[in-house]
């Protein structure tokens, strides 16, 4: 579904992505592990169009999207859920979710998607008229994921969804991701630091270090220690 | 007592005009963070267009107004697309955009001066005569101005809350990365914002032109007052701007009544300084 081939990107003079190649197949959950600051978020941003790709190719269902700006990739079924969330603070939960369905392609299924979001995140249904600036960390994560779902995306790229959350909430987020994948058949590309949870969820994993892919494994063929060791 | 009530009525009219005037400034700043130093000239330009269509082309009052507004909107979009947008991508854009709009203001002021001359002009009132209730006398025109402004504010509110583009503008005002992530074309929204803001400011200029005399230079007065209002109300907050406009309209009316018109400008500046010193984020200090 998503094919990234020899992707490169720079921040000014600094190369952040080096010849990155990976793929995500339909209905899979792929986890991207690796030390902080090595470019995992940049990779996701480059795929979504928020960060320019200097060379290489990104194909979504066979279509080349590497030169497209962010607002166009969303309309094609790709949603990026940033670690910083970037919610609209002075709007309510429901207004934020509504805006998630901004692109024309999301209009048709808006009601259905909204019901699904409130289904997997009942807390959001309770707080639907609350301003997002008043939400807790876990709740704003839910809104961010929900907003991505509202776009009707078939591929969700989620950047560290459990970061900063209490253990109970972390599990909730991972369960939600599993449900999204299982019940809606939505493909997931996940960046995570919670290696154990990530391995449980994922079908395949990639290890990303210093701007490059180090290796790829099927999730069952690798364990937490191996991955942790690869960090150093 | 009589003059006090009349002053209150006058304050309501002035405050309303100031409200619609300040909104144009607030909208641009709120969404794009560009502080429009061409605010005054946009208002003046629009008033002069209306005057021109009325006098030279002999169109009716309403058609003249209705023709000026889309022209101002288009002008706003063009200014954004061909000048502000390129500047935003370069370093020091906060400074360069201010300089650019200031320069554009001076240029246009002098163009108007050359083409239409320095003599004061005005736009005719919408209704003649006045209404008397007891000792209070209010011109029908002033009543119409207040109603028009209220309608315009309601319309804008509906636009921002219930239309897709209006919501997109609020989204961009609150989080540009968030807006990109949901698929909003931020540059396109900036363009629409400038168009809307120039139309709103232009509309306020026309209304002001029916109450006050117009010269090419009066834009600077309106601009400064606009700055004080949006600072007082809280940069980027539309509700703040409206409250501030009404309060300052009231202050101006009372100052004129009890101290004399000559104190109006010093009081405006005094308020500006006090706000900046004590509460620079303004009444609302928030966002759209």
C-alpha cells in the first residue's frame, strides 16, 4: 500500500533521511523503532508531505506522492497523527473532530466515522463540547487519533501515541489502535518507544537509526532485548 | 443629562463603526499573524471607490457599495498572493510585511491625492431625518449604521462558525501544523483571509465615509485607532475587538462631551500606552 524507496531529506544542510526504503502492506500494522532524534518523525512527515523530500520515491497504492503537499495527501487516504498532536485549542472536541473531515473525500462517511470515534473513545463522547485546551494528555491524544480517523484515511501514520501517558492510558491507546486496524481494516504505520507494546501490536517492524533503516523483521521473530540492543 | 444621553447614542454609532473597522485588522492578524499597516488605506480606498462610482459613474448608492466590496476583496487577495506570500517565506517577515504595507499605504494615499485631489469628500447618508424620543434625537442614518454593523457582525460570526472556509480560517489561526494535518491548504486560506479582511475593512471605510469627511490622509487616523482597539481588545480576538471598539467609542463620546474634542487623540494614546504597560495581551488576550 505504501512504498518508500530511497527517500532522502534535509534540514538545511543536515541530512536527516538517508536512502530510506520501507513498505507497508494493506491492513498491516508496521512499527518503527529506534532512538530519539534519529529521524523517525521526519520520515513520517516526509511521507505525509509536511517535510520536503529531496530525492527518492513515495508511492501510495502505486501513485507517486513524494512531491505532493500535505493537504493533498490527506485527500488520498493518508493521515498523519503527530506526536505533538497539534489540536485546535480554542475549539471543542467535536469541532476538532469535524475539521478532521475537512477534505471532500471525507464528507460522505463523516457521520459513520464520528460514531466510530466516539465508540472507541467513549471519554471523547462525554467531553464533546469541551475545549481542547482543557483536555488531559490522554484525552488530547484520543482527539488527535480521532481527528485522523475522521479523514477517512486507509493508512494512519501515528507518531508515538503513548508518549507521556500513564500506563493504564497507554494500554487504552494501543487497544484502540488494534481495534481500528481489526474492525476497519485501516493500515497502521506506528512510531513507538514502547517496544513491548509495539511488538504485540505489529505484524512487522523496522529498526531506524541515524536516518536509515537498519533492519526489518516479522514481529514474532524478534524480541524486546534484541531491539533494545540495536539502539546502541 | 440630555447631552449625556445623546453622547451615549453617539457612542453606540461610533463604537459600532469602530467594531467593524477593527475586525478587518483582527482577522488578518488572527489568521496570518501579519499586522496590516495598510489598514487605513484599505478603508479609505474603498470609500473613494464608492464615491467614484456614485459621482462619476452615476451608479446608485447601493450598487456603488456592492461594487466596491468585491474589488477590495480581490485587491486583498492580490496583495497576499503577490506580495505578502513571497515575503512570508523569507526571514524577518514580521518586519518586511509591516514595511511593505506601510509603503503600499503611502503610495496609494498619494495616488488618490493626485487622481482625485485633496478636497474633502463624503458619501451621502443612507436615510435623511431623525427620530426623536423625548429629548433624545438620533438620526435615522445612525440607526441604520448600527443595524448594518450588527448584521455584518452576525454574518461574520455565522461565517466563522458554520462554513467550511470560516472554520478553516479559525483552524489556521489556532494551529498551522494542525491545519495542514487535516488537509487545509494554508496558503489558500491566507489568501481568502486577506480578501475577507480587506472587504470588511473596506466596508467599514464606506460606513465611516458617510459619517465623517474623507481625505486621502484620513486612513492613518483610522489605522491608529484600529491599532489601539485591537491591542485593547486582545490581538487576534474578534470578540475582544468588538468590546474594545464599543468601550473606546463610549470613551471618545464622553471625552468629547466633558473635556472637548481636542482631548480625544491624547486620550486614545494614553489608553494605548496604559494597555501596553499593564495588560499588553488586551481584554481577551486570546484567539479566534
